[in-house]
């Protein structure tokens, strides 16, 4: 077993995929919101303000301006994502041959998971135009 490559566990041809999910702002602590703001502003020359914090919190003033400034000094930037494992079961294939799984269907929207863990959405019309069943060989 020494120096053997480690492969992800596959169950019936399916394999686990790591999905990155954005934590909703309302679920973040004040420190988490400040960290997300610092991350969002990190590519600009601008620093987040207390007004930005209030906008991110939908006007809820759960920090004073002084506490906000202190958190800005002491908190590292963080986008506020979580990760989870999902057993990928391919259902669809795009024109480039990449595999997808439908993970949620709601009114007017279909959420997809690509084999590399990328998530996205499509409509029924786009689904019928751009995807074929995964059992078919790629074109």
C-alpha cells in the first residue's frame, strides 16, 4: 500500500464531489459579515464603511460604528463559504462532454452540479437545448 495513489471512494460508478456554498449573510455573525466585506473590498482601493455593513445587514444595527471599526482592524478577510461532500450521480452531458447532476428543481429554475463541483442554474428551455442524457456518448 505504500506510495499507492489515493483515489476518491467510488460507489457504483458515482464519486464524491466537494461543493462550495455561500453562507447567507443573515446566517453570519457580525464578525463573519465584516470578514466578507473585507474580502469583497480587498481588490479595490476602498475600505468597507459602516454604511456598507448596515446594507449587508439590511439596516440591522447589531454593531456600533466603533465596534465595526475594531472588527475591521482585527478580522482577516474571508468570503464566507462552507463546503460539503455530495455523491455525484451524472444525469446530463453538455456539448463539451462535461457531466452534470440536477440537484434541485424549483419554479422556472434548475440547479445543476458539474462533475468538478461547480454549481449553476439553468432554465427548462436551456436544459433541453444544451444538454443530453449522460448515457449518450459525447458528440
